[in-house]
C-alpha cells in the first residue's frame, strides 16, 4: 500500500465515524409516543364532524 491508499483509508474511516456520530447526536432522546394513551390505533375516530341527526 502506498501513501495515497493509506490517506484514503484514514479519510474514509474519519468521514464514516463523523456521520455515525452525527446520526447519534441528532437522534431525539426522551420523546414519548404520540398515541401513547390509545390502546387500539385502528379504532381511532379521527373525524371532528358530528353525526347528522335524522
């Protein structure tokens, strides 16, 4: 291996380590689930409209 190959290996490893560190640091921590109080997400009624009275 010559000096250029060693330089490319070091640069590639450094960039990979920086990308992984950035992904870890950008990951939100301590977040809670949006629908934590719901037990059955399929049964959610998302409509705000009131049913028509016959």
